[in-house]
């Protein structure tokens, strides 16, 4: 009888060890660098025994310029071509001189806090506080999957654009809150494009009314200051809390 009980206990221990091993989860991140003239795909994959999520972030439409304060800027967009919402999207730049020696690095986050699937969001990296003039640069991007959904029901309407008396590109319009909830900290983001659909600048502002009640609207006024540009087209995006 004691021998039978001993065999039974050994079998239970073996079965428990096997179940524990099969539940192991693996996580890894793969990132890459892009040349100035190409796009970048960064993949962050999470693999478990039951799910597999692949995130694809692509940098596109990048251009660069030196602003009126003497700082080098790189502007562009990050496209989320994966199937999940992505948050904390960070773009990292490495700057090189003519001998391909690193002379600086900088990073920024996209203006949209959460990028839904098949949506792009602008970014602007500047070299502040270092005033450098790189011969070339490379970009990398990373982000995290999130189940959080952006505030739904916000849209821009009745917008118009002009060059103001100081030479800055100015967009005025309204934000409509078609949701059933009040919207706080409503941010309007502009992406400016040249005739080849490259990004030549970006900017943002907040609506005049701090909290837009459900079913109400608020005006906004968004200037390109300190950047004097005359874009061929522009895109407006809006987010709130």
C-alpha cells in the first residue's frame, strides 16, 4: 500500500512540472535603423502559448531644416500598419558628420498619444540644446501595444487657412464633440506637406474652450509659428481625454 501511494505522489509532481513549463511567455523587441532616404520598419513581437501580436511602425515623408534659432530639425510621420493601437511611440535620431562619425542624438514622441491601426502621426525631432549641422542622419522607432481606445467622437470642421501678416501659416476652425461625454484637453494637430507629400512641418494647439461638453463645439486657432511655411496641403487630427 505504501509503495502504491509513493508512485502516485511521484506522478503528480511530474505532471505539475510539465504544466508549469508549458505556460512560459517570451517577449522580445527588434528595432532597426533607416537611412535618410528610406523608410523604417520596427517590429515588437510578443509571443505566448496562446497569442501572437506583431506591431509595425514605419517612418515616412521625412525632411529636415534648420530653424530660426539655429537648431537642426527632422520632421516626418509614423504610420501604424499593424492591427493594434500603439502608444508611447518614440522616434530616435542619430546624427553623423561627413566622415560618418556620430556627432549627436535626439528623440521625441509622436504628437498623437495613441496611434490607431492604419493611422499616421507627425513628429518633430530637434537637436536642442546642441546646434549642429549633420551631413546625414538615421532614424529608429519603437512603441507599445495598448488596449486603450482614443477618445471617440471628436472631429474638426469648417477649417480655413491663410498666411497671416507676419508670414506664418494659420489655420482656424472648430472641433465638434459628437460623443456622449465631455472632452478635456482637446488638442488639434496639424501636419504640413509639400507637393510631393513630404512632411515640411507640424504644429499643435488646444481648443479655446477647455472642456467641450457632449454635443458642443469649440473654435481653435493654429499657427505654424515659429516656422514660416506655405504648404501645398495639410492634415488635421484631434485628440482629447
